[in-house]
C-alpha cells in the first residue's frame, strides 16, 4: 500500500497539548512516525499541506448513523465535517436487538419508523449485533460505526410497549440479551428515559442493566428522564446509577430546555463536577446549537404512550381521553417555548399545504385549528412519525457547557432523507461550527481543547484504543482543515449545506476526501469492541 509523507503542517494531536509544526509519515493504515517540521523522510507520496492543521479524525460520540446505513451508507454530511467514527444507537433507539415474536416485531418496527429509521428494501433480516454486522458486511460505509445496545429495542424485544415493571423473568431476559450483544462487540448501552418505552423503566430496572454494563467493562449513556423543569433531578438519577453500578456513565446532549429553565448551566455542571470528585466516572456530550430536535410525540404525556404509537393515536381520538391529553400536550408545548418555537422537520404524510420548515403556529393557521389540535392532528395522521425542531435552549448555556473540560462533542444529527434542507443543522455542521464559531470567532475555548473534545476524550470514554490521537502506532484517521476559514453553513431554514474549511479526510491511511473532493474510496466498517 506504500507510504505517505505529510509535511509543512500544524499538528494538533488530540491530547489537548499545544499545537506544533510537524511532519507525519503514514505506512499502510498506521501512523508510522511523527517528527518536527523539516525532518526528511522517504515516502512513496509526499504532500505539502502549506501550514494547514492536521488533527485526529473526529469521533461523533452521539450519532444516529444506524438509522441511515441502508439508504445513506456514505455519510457524506459527516465526512465533510471531518468525522471518521460514529457512536450509534443513542437515546435508547437502535437497530438491535430485534424481537422474533411477530407482535413485538411490529411494535419495534413502529417505534423505529416513528424515529425515521430507514429499513432496507428486503426488511429486517437480523436480530442481534452479530447478524446486523453480517447484514452490512458487503456494504461500503463512509464512516466507522461503533454501535450501542439500545434499551428501547431491548425492552420491546422482551416486554413489548407496555407500561409495567418487568417481572423477574423479564428482567433476567433483558440482562441476558444485553450481555449477549455486548459480548458480540457492542461498545456500550444507551437509554432514552424521556421516550416510551424507556420512560416506562423505573430506576431499579436501569440499575440492574447498568450493573451488567459494568461487568462487561462497557459504558452507559443516557438521554435523561427530563431536560426541562426536572433536569436537576434527572441528572441526580443518572449519577446515582453510576454510583451504585460503578460503570462509566455519560449524559447525552446536556442542556436545560424551556425559557424558565435557562441559565442553569452552572448547576448542571456542578452536579457532574461533584460526582467526579466523589469518584464517579461521569461525563456528558453536547451539540452546539440552541435548538433540540426529536419526535413531535415527545409532547404527548408518558401514560398515553402505553402500548405503542397506534394505541397512543387511538387515545388522542378518544372522547374520554382527548381533552386531558391535549391539556398536557399544551403544557409541554408551552414549556418548550410555544407554537412559534416548534418547527416541523419532516413527517410521513404529504399534505396539500406546506408543512416542513413551518412552525406549529403557521401550520395551525393553515389548518384552521388551534396549535395543540394541530399537534394532535399531525401525530394521528402520521402514526407519530413526525420530527420537529424546538428552539428552546439558551445560547449562554450552550457556550458555558462547551467550556467545561468533561464535555464531549456529539451531533445527535438526523437527516431528513426526503427533504434534507429541513433537517436540524447539527447533522451537517456540528464540528466545524465549534471550530469556527466558538473557537475562532467567540474564543470560547482553544483549538487544542476543542479538538480533544472531538477525539481522545470520546475515544477514552468508549474504550477505543487505537484512534483519537495522532500517535505513532495509531490508525491513520486524520482530518486536514484551515483553522482560519472553517465554519458551518447549515441553517434552520436550509440545513443541507456542507461546511467550508475541511480540506481532506483520511481513514485507515486512505484519502476519503482530498482537496475538498470525495475520492470514491470507502473504508468504513462496523467496529467491534475489543478488536
């Protein structure tokens, strides 16, 4: 395969240490040697980078890449951000385990479809990580995928979508399924405690599963139970899981949502700081935007989700229950900023009037309905398969959280495959936004610290041994960028715009992007923990 010499570059190695000018020799897929600027080494190919920055390939600690592997395997939106590895299956939603029982399989499919999971044309032909990996072995992937065991899939496989405590037998079965998939090479475990069916799980259920995570020396990451009025209590819950299980824990997309909960970043961070001082291995990830994105059905009360999307829609149309459900939806809508701060990203049904890219207020005016009735209509019409953007986070909190040493970078990005422009901009711009807007323009943190949050910090958290640093003997996953021009271009109105400033991306010693152009080479794979 030969050797490649990169010279005349600024090296930021992922450790957080100061940048330095250097020369890198790559042999086959490995970083063979690192020397100071001007050191002469022979190579088959010599590339003068003209003072550009070279950093480790970025690791997206919070990805939903598994939702698109069958329809968007290249993941160009991530590659053009400099991302070479993605931790998928977050928020308790993932491709495995898959139920074998037909009724539970229907609930699993319904759940994943509501979250915009794109199934292959031939349908589901796997039931665990091993068979999922086998199904994809002949696919050419753009990025490396590090999958997590998703609690939502796990619970539906054993219990369906019922709002009940697991029996002792069901608990043993969930632990066994978790163990089996972790032993097959999954990198950890995720929960989505704000979503059904994860919201049905009580503390004891999660603790028992976290203990198995510890036994397998993996990590546990959670979309916590509440990110609004009860965010502090929700953080307490996940920290207590870490305290009692002794496993490595992570809080997904740390934030406080809703105007009345703004400016609480210090309180959130102090809880993490105090837990770390106690010896609990806790961290968090974050996307750099003052808006979240998730299903519109997050506004529906937990109790109305019992049994899955179809039953929830039935309750929304029930004379006995509709009024009480709408009242809770309205309260949740107002807590997230109201009808003017919720934008529909995409939905399954096509309407005669514009829906995507419009606020709930605008759609309500077109329907001739109230905002809350509009939300109910959209959910019913689409069997809960509606994604929305919520403008509900304080800019000051985003910036303060980003400064903290324990915070990693995760996109949480989902792409609207039908109309990509109506996606959340984080799917296209997360990493360049931090390097351009927060590092260069706002000087919120140094370039070296920002790179560490995207590379060695997530690698250490998930146990990825040979990536995340520019170090001799490590895999040559590299991103080359111009620190003076790098910036995101994606917006809430037109998300599907690639960033500028990412010049080249190398994976396993091969150029995936070179001089701003895709090379057509794809070397991504589903990585197995321990291999």
